[in-house]
């Protein structure tokens, strides 16, 4: 009986080791397959880096900073929407980098579908390096876009950004220069593979530990 329990512990240990190797394989394979563009990912969604609103030379400036590990040129558009206190849309402006999703050459355009507040001459965009990925990127992965607006009153600001594969990131908050943007996760949050991996390992370790503890308790009872 004692040998049988030892064999069970050894078998559990082998299963745990297999889980570790299998999980590491899952982590490494996507990195190898995705090494195609940007800093090595084939379909990384855009992500918000920073958003802030300020007043400058009599204009309301809405600054949006994004990153896309496929490169800044993978971003399709950024839409800025302002709502009033009743939730009515009073401003809708889109910064477009391509005419459509099939386009291969960027043609920057500003499209206003609601309101008449955009000052296009003072609006602008700038690709930027992000230090964390600068050395490994094919092109800059950061993009700063500034919407210059003629002053008007609004309550809520919504910002959505899409890439060329229609992956999205978004933000919603007060339309105010006095508001400090908190850390934010939109509807399209994906748990990073590293966190998923660690969760799986911790879970597997807990199962193995509990089984080994039960086997030890059984041996103590048998010894009595």
C-alpha cells in the first residue's frame, strides 16, 4: 500500500511537470508565429497610452496617445464623440488614416459628422517612439493625435480607435480639462498570456499540493 501511494505522488509530480512544459509551449508558439510586423506581433490591437483635455490659445485640445505593436500605421481611425448631459451627441469627429480597410496607402483625413467645432488647421498627428519598444520596432509604435475644437459645452467624451483588422480600444469619461484620467480598461480587455500562464501554473500547483497533502495524511493514519 505504501509503494502504491509513493507511485501516486511520483505520477502527480510528472503530471505537474508536464503542465509546466505544456504551458510554456503555449506561451512560446504564438510569439514565434506572430513575428511578422511591428515589434513581432501580427494582430496586436491598439491601446490607449494617455488622454487629456486642455485649453490652448482659445481652443479646446483633446490629446489622444495610442500604441499599436504592429506600428502606428496599422491604426485605421480615431473617433472623438462629445455628449451633452442628456446623452445627446453634439460633436463627432474622426481622424482617418485610410479611406477604407482595404487601402494600402495612408491618406490622412479629418471627418466631422456632428457639430461644427473642429479646427483642422490646429489639429494634428505625430508618430512617436515608445522607449520600451523602440529598439525592436520596424517603425514607431506610438501615435499622438490632437483634436483642436472651437470652445463649446459638453459633459461626456467618448474615444474609440480601430486598427486595420477592426480591433478596438476605447475610453469614456468627463469632458473637462480639470479631470485627471484614471487607469481604464475598455470592453475589449484581453488577459495577457503571462497572467493566464501564471494562473494556470498556480492552479496546477495547488491541485498537486492538495493531493500530496492528502496522501501524507493517509500515510499518517495508516501508521497509527
